[in-house]
C-alpha cells in the first residue's frame, strides 16, 4: 500500500475541501460547468482515486485501474476505499450527514483514509 500517496491525498483534501467530492472522479469547471458544484479557484474537483492520479501527475484516464496501481492496492481494497457506499458504517454515516464540500466532510474522508491505512485495507 502506498501510504505516502494516501497521506498526500489526505493533505490535499483537508487543505481545500471544495476540491473534494466522492461522487466525482475528476471534473473541471471548463469541461463540466455543474451549477450546484462550488468550484475552487483552480476549477478542479475530485475524489480519493482522482486525487491519487492527479497528484501523481497522471491524467485520470481509466481512473480506477490507475489509482489501484498508484496506491498499490487490490480491487477489493479499491472498492472499500473509492466508493463511500462501501465505507464502514461509522464513516459512511458521518460522510452522508455532513454538507457537501465542507471541512467536516473532508475530515471524515481523511479519518476514513486513516482507518483504511490502519487496517491495511481490510476495512
């Protein structure tokens, strides 16, 4: 497991929560001017897998496969990390109760990543 990259993703998410949304792999305001989305100054929003690719300098094409390889995890671990509906109940519930693109939601995602690392991807 590439813990260093996961830590980098966490840091990125917490620094600017408006750049994080688990429902979006990677979107930019130029390509997808989604009205309800609050775009940050840079104009890009992404999920955990998306930021793993972007922060590694890779274009998020075939995103799941690239993120799995970059994070050195298997497909089952990816399903547990990349899709919030597969997160352990505590994190899933807290994530859904928080406002989209908020500091609280970013914090829950970071706690989820910490738990994923601590359990070596088992949860």
